[in-house]
C-alpha cells in the first residue's frame, strides 16, 4: 500500500510543481484574453501593469483584489465624476440654499470663461426637468449621474472589471504576481490581427 502511495505521489509531483509555478494556468489565462487586452499588454506593457498596480494598491487588500473590491473601485470612480459635475453646478449656489436659481446661473456664467459659460447653458437646459428655470438638488443629482456615465468611458470600467481574468489560481482574488505571469504569457502570444473598421 505504501509503495502505491509513493508511486502516486511521485507521479503527481511534476503536476503539482507546474501548477504551483503558475505557467500552464497563466498561459491558459493569456490565451483566453480578449484580443484588445493582448494588444494593450503587447504594445504598452508598462502602462497596462501600472493600471493594475494602481487598482490593487488603491482598492485591494493584502496585495490582491477581489471582484467586490473592483466593483467598489468602479463605484468610487463614478462617484468622483458625479461630484465633479455637482461641484461645477453648486458653484452657482450663491445663497447656499441647495437650489441654483436662474439669476445665480447667470451670475456664475458672467464671471466664467467662454467654455464654462457654454457648459452651464447646456447643463441648465438639460438638468431643469420641470422647466422652472431653477435647479433643485434632485435635478442636479440626476444630471450629475447622467454626465458621470458619459465622462467615465465604458471601456475604462470594462478594463477594471476585466482584471479578474488574471485570477490564475481561481481563489477569487488577483495579485500582481498573477497579473505579471499572465501578462508575460500574453506578450509571447502572436499579435492579434487589426480589427476591421465598421462600414469598411
């Protein structure tokens, strides 16, 4: 019985070693990456890694990041964009009552440069849902949410969520070591063909 166990152990050792160093899993993960991700890694490896380092360092814990932590990072990115839009509108709340009246918008526009005047005119027209020429807190929040969705590219969010593709060991977390192993394997892949432009 002991001889059989030893034989099984010796047969399993090469497989355990190759699984531990992550090479076959990293290669499989690299082969499953979308062509755009492979191209980004191959053309700008430092920038691609920097984005992952910032994501892990900014939102992860213990040197790795989970799907839930990535979703929190996405929410923080959108919240930051919303806050930026709200700040631009609330700069016109001269009496600090939480509502921006038409006269307050006009005062801010008069003191602003041409670009901000144009933005304020468009923002006021789009945000004023009830047509009373004033922006209440609800209208500003709703407008800020729509603007944030436009300001944060869907590609950026998809890239953040796509980091989970680098989870080599399947533990639900991506470490920088895992990312680097998959990126190294992706760099060795044939360069994906250029995408055909729509309408051509």
